[in-house]
C-alpha cells in the first residue's frame, strides 16, 4: 500500500497537489505525460520541490491533478529513471538529495567530429574496446561463412510474405492517413503475445508488449529508462553480446562483466550494487549453454533481494533442438522484475528489423513514451504483414521446418569436429540456437592467426576471444550454421583442418 501524501499543499488550484499550479492539457491530449513530466522536472530543478521532499502517492497525485493513475505512475517512473526522484522501501517516493547535473551543451563549432568522438569519448570507448570487428562481406561464397546469428533464408516462404504484404497494403490504402500507436499495432502485439505463450510459455497480454526495431532498439530503450548515468551498475555475462554491453555503456552505466560456466551466469559473482542484470538464459551467447534451474532461481532471488531488474534476451529461443526447454525467467518471475526481449531476426530474417519487449506494468508507460519520442511509431506495413504471418500459422510452420534443418547441420558440424579436431577443440554442450562454440587448446593469438589464414581462403569463423570483456577470456572458435548448408560445413571445416595442421 502506498504511503499517505505529505507534500500536498493548501492551494485552491484543483489541478495541483503542490503550492504551485500545474498547467496541464486535457486528459485525452497526446502531450499530457510529456507536459506533466516537464513541469515536475522544472519544479525540482528550480527548487519548488526541494531535495528530500516526500511526494504524494501516485493515486492521490492522480486524483489531485485530474489525470489517470497510469499517467502519474509513468511520470514518476521517468523522473526516477533520470535520477530526480528516489524510492525508499515502504516509505514512498522522494525528491533526490543529489540531483543529476545536465550535461553542458557545447557550441556547434566546438563539437567534435565523429572520428574524435570515437577516439575520445569514454562512453564510446567502452564499446569500441569490447566490440568484435565489424562484419565485412567477403568475395567468398556464402555457404562457407560461419557468422553468428545468420539464419537460412532459402526455405523462407517469400511468396506467402509477398501475398500478405500486398493484402496489408490494400488495407492501408482504405484506412485514414494517421499516425500509428508508438507501442505497436494491436494485431501484431496480440500475435506476439500468442506466439511467445505457445513457443516459450511466457505469460503476457498484448498490452504488455512493446514493438521495437529489433532487439538492439529494445536494449537502447531499456538502458535509457533504467540507467542513471554515473550511478547505475549493470551486470553482463562474460563472454557476452557486445552490442548489449554498448547500449548500457553509452547510457552512462557502470558495466561489470560477470563470468559464466556450464550452468550459465555465476549468480554468486554478481556485484551487490547491480541494479540491472542482462542474461541470455535459454542459449547463452556465445557459448550456447542453458542456465540451470538452480541458477534461474538464484538470479530471481537476487533481483528481489537487491531491488534489481533482469533483462532476458531470448534471441533464438524457438530453435530448441533437444529436450523441452526450461521455463523463461519471465515465466518464473513473481515480482515484476523481468523484461523479456525477443526478435524475429533469427526466426525469419534480419532485414525485417522487428523485435519486442514484454515489460512489467510499472515500466510500460515510460517505455512507450520514450519509444514515441525516439521514432514516433514502428513502420506499419511490416507490422501488419508479420501479424498476419503469425496469426495464420506460417511462423510456427517455418520454425518447425527450420528446427529439422538446423538440427541436421548441427549433427554434421559435430561429426566433423569430433573426427578432425578431437584433440584440439572441445565443443560446448548446447541444444539450441543457430551456432555452436568450442574451446581451443591453443592460445588466443594462435587462434587469431589461423582464423586469418582461413579467411584468406574464403571461410569465416568467429573467435570467442572477441566476446570477452573481463580478464577470464578463453580461446575458442564459434561456428554459426544458420547460413551454411551441410556441404558448406564439410568444406569449411576441411579448410580449417588443413590450416590447423599446417600451423
């Protein structure tokens, strides 16, 4: 239960619980949340709401201002995420004692050029130090490119997609020319909710889903609403996904790499001040292990004890090749602390650029508001096409077909590794996804040298060392089999074998 308000004043203005008026637009205005947030933030900065002041409970605040409680909660959450408010357990919401300092805006003429920003800005350096080299297409044939995260597209029913896209275009031609919902089209959110409930047992409604331009935009939005620059500690898996680390580093977080083992993230190694924990429990990236139930339980207990949130990246969870997968963290969560992030880049194709966040109710308002400010709303035509593609069962059929194809490729890859590299590479047990990783029994610099020689012969593999951020890096090789068929796997591994033996 929320505490009784103590900051309400005796002003006769019915639209404000304070000693000063809040001049708000009507309740149906699109700018209501933005204006409420702006006026509260201004009042904090100019001292009308003093540091340490306890604010009214959201219910009382909403009634006094004549707004919905969801709007009041969203305004408080935005100010919390920016560091202007703090919460005290069982005591309410207060104006922060130490307010964040707005960054001084340099004159246009003094702003650095992009190259100097890349070299000098410590937030950007946090990314450039840890990111793998950007992927540059080679003149080699595609069947011998073992890049992570590339799905097979030759079996995708583009004819069905084109038919559904044409139907969506005709429907749009008859609809009014208006802007869409920043949260995403209702039909697509309903389809996503049904899909994740069926495929991953994620319990959610369409209202819990926010559509994004892929998983990376989801990470960026979450970083911006959850991180207080210079104060928030974010724990990430090590090795892990560098673009996810980058999103939080660029938001000003202190990013702490935490090692993983055969059970997934080592929860006992989490820093006590971690308020955000980023994990890939279904198929750890890039090692491929699944987080054990023991670790999942421990992680949820850590979040509850420390007031932390968990960002669960289920980037290819549909492609389970073995036993029934363990429940998603979002399914097990009982304290509204898990954000479930998914994408269609692996199950369909990367060019689609559609993903989603299943968010707890308390964060949905700020996420939608930020999504609107960042991009107004996602593109309508691909949303409507994807909604029909899912609702008519085409996605489920495609995933079933690709499970069989990827399963065969994985078996061929393992056979080649066991036959030709049994004394050199140690495959890591994995029953899901589009790639396999193997630890090497030689030093990382030797791996890099051999992989360069292999690239010169038109074959690309991944180096596991590129995905570590801490000091516990292990040498190894990653084999993405999503975009390479069985013949290409045999050819690529034969070239690696010859280079390895010559080396």
